[in-house]
């Protein structure tokens, strides 16, 4: 080791080791290795080498303890590092106990096993072994629930230090309303996957339950816990068990004044009682994924107050042909379409509604995009909408099997105050022209000042950007010119056009086509005050 490294101040080394612990965590790997005894986290043994486990572990930052005696001594005196990997990382009970001793009296984390793809079950079993001895010290716990013994080890005890809890059902555990609760007064996040246990967590901020449609727990039993989670900020319920009888709402709604996000994957029959069981702030973000049936229109009636807010000025449509999912997203342009939570999750802002399986080959009684769009526009205030993002939806609207294209165009034209229209570059520009430029004299969108053609990677659903039809590119520019000239002739000229240019590769290597596009771009600068061309790379410019 060089003298420069050897003389690094202790404070600097502490920062380095803390940084290493974040970027290079230990994790299992699918191979068998032998390491010197002094390179393991086990106490010294007589044999010169040994295999740590039958399947090796990437030691990550622990490797730094092997560099020199000084580094090893420093790391051994950093108990927080060891507490972070106390359980759920190494598939050996003895090694975990040795690490727990190095963590001294700091709160422990039995966590990472559920994030690994390799040897999850083996790591999980070690956690179940460690839990009874160390539950009073736990700050983060990921626990597999395989049988009643696992629930007994967790419930009926007060876990004062616990802040993060993940439970994963791995067996056929029927719901028992009389079961003892998980008592964690300082719990911040609770995620139950394919399992539901009663809980008492007055400090809870985030609750996520993924029922997977197989956890036979009445939705009413879940709602009963909401009045005791008044600090809740993030509520997510996925695929609840479908009760035969409609779930009643709480008689006294829970006032969740801190709630910022409500996410549900289910049905209208499940959403309506949830929504009526809470009093949420006016700025709450709601994201719903439901089946595209007629009954789902009831959801829009429930959300009328949110949909009609003046700041909700952006409306986005998209359609995923593979899954038959129609998406409507209403949000405030100031907030943008999504935000990131404290735990790194991406959430949609405003109201995000996904209707799945709307294609006729899935079922006969479906709610078509026209019906959903009609219901949405009826509940919002059309004059509020300034930004209309159609992605590739106009092409699907033009498909009469989904809806009558003329009806949809007339419906969208109710949004009289739209100033910006955005579509995917791959859209049929003829359909866009028919939407924006009606045959009659009046301009359908009198306040329209900006048109954006997005790159395939920016559309929803995202495409791979390999669309290379030269004819489509040339026709798109021709129709774009026709749109601009029509608005100019009607004395409401467009002020700004933004286009994602096609690269030579996207045009199939046709350099003549790329140069033709360049000529269109030069000519288009005379159409509007501001012509913005993106994705015109330096490599393309010199082709």
C-alpha cells in the first residue's frame, strides 16, 4: 500500500467506507468460491482456507477490511455499516450473528433478501431464525410469512425501533381478524405482499398492500385501519380480493390530511368505498388502474372535485395496443406529469386513470375510449385545459373498431383554450390535420400557438425509435406545413413548432432522405416565429 493511502486521515477513511457501503453492498452470487479465513467475516479458524457458503457472496465493501490492518480496525469500529447488513444478505446464521456483534447496540436491518433474485428463500429463512432473538433492535425488517410460526414471532410484541416493514406471504395463510396485531408505534413504511396482518402503527407514512387477488381479506377490514393512520402520506392497494357483496364505506371517514398519493389497481366497486372512507387534501394525486367496463365511469363522478380544479391544465391520452390499455392523465403543468417519493418511487401527479382490456377481442361489454373521454371531459372544466398531449392516440381514435373518429375529434374540440398540442412523431399527420384544421371557417382551437412532434422514445407507450419510413417523414413535413399555412390564413398563426428530427439511422441509412428533411427544416423556419428541431445530431449534420 502506498504511503499516501496509508496516511489518509481517519475522518476521510470514514467517509470513503460509508460511501462504499452505499454503492457496493454485499449480495449473493451464483457460484462457489474459496477464500482465506482472514478474508471472511467469520472468527479465525485453524484451516488456511474454507468455503464461506455453498453459494458464494459478493462481499462488496467488506473487501476493504482485507486491505490492511488499519483499514480493518477502522471498519470494525463503524457499527452502523455492520448493522445495515445484519440479516437478509448472508445465507449463514453464524455469520449474521458475528455481524450483529459488530453492530454493537445500533438498530439492525434484516432487509435485503427480498430484493435479490438468487437464493431468496435461503436468505429469508436466516431472517426467520434471527428474528426472535433480535426483534427489539430492528429498524428495518423484511420477513417471509410461511406459516403461523412466522406470524407468532412478529405479532403480539411491541417493536419500538421498527421503521420499515416488508412482509411477503409464501404460504397459504388465511386471514384471521382475531390475530394479534403488529405493534410498531414508530413504523414509517409498511408493505405487505400476498399477505395481510392486522397492524397498529400510528406514525405510518406509507402503506402498500399487494393482495394479488388471492389474499381472502375483506376490503372493509383494511378500511377499518385507516382512522388509526392519520399521518399517512402514500396509500397503495393492488388487486384486492373481490368480495361478492359491495364493500360499505366507513361511517366516519378517516381524515388523512397528509395524504399525497392514492394508488389502486382494482375495480370501481373497490375504489368507490375507499374514496368515500377518507377525507383527502385537494392536492392529493390519484392513480387508478381498472378494467375497462361501463361501471368504471362511476369513478369519474367520485373524482369530480379533483378533475375540475383550475390548476389541472394538462390532459394526456395514450393507448398501449399490446395490453389494450387506454390511459387518461389530467395534471397541473406546474407540477409536471410525475414526481419521485422519498423512497424513490415514481408517482403520477393529478389524476391518472388506466382502463385495461378495452379491446373488443377481450370482452363484449367494454367501455370504449370515446365513452371514457366523454365522461372525463364532462367532469372536468374544458376551459381549464391548455396543454393537450395525444401521444399516438389519434391513430387509434381513427380506428373505427375503438370509436368513431369524427365523434372524438368533435369531443376534443370542446377544449377551446388549448394552446399547445403534442403528438408522437410517428402519428399520422393527416389525422392531426383533420383535428386541428376543420373544413369550416372557424378554427377549432383559436388559442393554439404551439405544436410538438415528439421523438418515439418520449411517446407513451415508448417505442424503440427504429421507425424509418421515408415516405412518412416527407408526408409529415408536408402536412405540418399545411397546418401552419391554414392557421396563418385564418389570422391565428402558430408561434412555435417543435419537431424531433429523424436520424440517418432512423431513415434506414438513406442520406438523400435525411438531406430532404434538412431542406424541409430550412423552409419551415419561415412558417412560424420559432422552429425548434431536436435530435439533429452533429453526426447527422455532417452526413
